[in-house]
C-alpha cells in the first residue's frame, strides 16, 4: 500500500516435537536455507536463523501483509513437509504445537543477530528450558506451565 512504512522485527522460536534432537548438523544449513526461502517468498526478510538439534531461532523483518501467527504456521508446515519429503529422517518430522514470538526495536537487532548466531555456545551453559522461560519473563508474557513446550532437560 502506498505511503505505508513499517519496521517490525520478530524473533521466533520453534521446537521439534518431543524435543528430539532431529535437526542434525548434516541438514542444518540446508534447512536454514529452505526456511529462509519460505520467509522471502512470503515477502519478509530473514535476518538471522540458527537451527539447533531440538529448536530453531529466527529473526525476521516482518512485512505486515501477513500476521505473525500465519507466518509461523507457514514456516512450520512447509519446513516439516520438506524435511519429510527429503527423507532426512527414518520417522516423521514435526514441530511442536505453538511457538514463541518476541518483538524487538531496530536498535536491538544486532544484539539479537549475535545471540542467534551464538546458539551452540549459549546452550553449552544454558538449557533450552532456562532460555525459553527467560524470554517469557523478560517480555512479561503470562504463561501457564501446563501449556509450555515439552521440557525434557
């Protein structure tokens, strides 16, 4: 739409169903490229992405033509389908139901990019459970423990 200008940064967190370590290093970069393509094809900008074995972080410059929840649904559905069609795994791949989505100001983007790119080192010190609950606390998101991701650690 003419004369519409936006700057919306969303940090998504998706978790592998059952918190299984299914995103192997051998497919990580290819999966990241595929997810980046999904984001681009929907008119958004993928600023940073890192797929850990059991969860994924993505920082997106969101185009308001699509809602946060619709983009999450499309990324998860299409990437799951792609992983299964490629037969990377013996069993069917799925993301857990739900996702985290956290907004940032432009002044915070480089810090978030560094955080996402540093995921392997970060998780040598911090569990995913600690990380995710820290996000919820920092962003003052009310949550019910019963509906959080399956935490196995």
